[in-house]
């Protein structure tokens, strides 16, 4: 009888532990309609259509590969980073110049931009985080979010089905080095 009680108790504890782990994982991993944004030293942010709706909308006309020009709507990646607290504008100097943005798709495909490349005072590269093409929601194959980089000659950085955006510190010198 005591073995049966011990076994039932162990199973109950295991069930509670599994439930707690599942709940924690569910809140920390974004769904297909969300993007995880990570900046060094800050807690991760989950971006959704609702949170992106607070940013100014932009539209560009651009084409992928051999397709004709078409209209893409979304928000500027630099605005998303600025709202999250990335060092842009006058804060982008010294050690901060070694930071880059890594964007990952659900299939594991990754692309990068230097932070300075996105900043208006340096490269001012237009990169849109889009959710609409020709005024309609992106298809399941493309979205719900994708990147559009209209200035690129090749569309290799037009990432589909975004999963995460990370600001990465690539500096190899100590934080207190002069420059």
C-alpha cells in the first residue's frame, strides 16, 4: 500500500511540474503571429500586430526577384528598435557602433544589418517589417510578418515568416576603451 501511495504522489508531482513548465514555455515563446525582440541587458519583448500598430505605418513600392513593382505596408525596423530602447541617433557612437541586428525566420534562415546601417545619421537603409502586401494581409507562406528591403539589388534579405529580432553586441574591446 505504501508503494502505491508513493507512486501516486510522484506522478502528481510530475504532473504539476510538467504543467508549470508548459505554462512558462507558453508565455516565453512567441506564437506564429508574434516576434520575439531581444536587446542586450533587457528582457525580451513579444511584438504582435497590436503592439506594432502603435508605430507609424509606412508604404514602399518594391519588387522581389523578377516580379513587377508592388506595394508593401508595415513599420520601419528602426522605429521598432528605437521604441525598444536600442541606441540610435546621438546614442549610436563608440562601442555601440559594433552592434548588429540579427533577424531569424521560422525556418531558421537568418540575415543581419549593422545598427549604423539602419540609423538615419549613417546608412539610413529602409527596412520595413511588413504585414500587408497590396493592402491585404500576407499569405501564410510569407507572414504574418516579413522584412522588405527595397534598396537591396537582390531580395536575399527579404525575410519571410519572422520569428525573432535580436540586437547583438559584437564589440571585442572592453567597454571602457577610449574612442
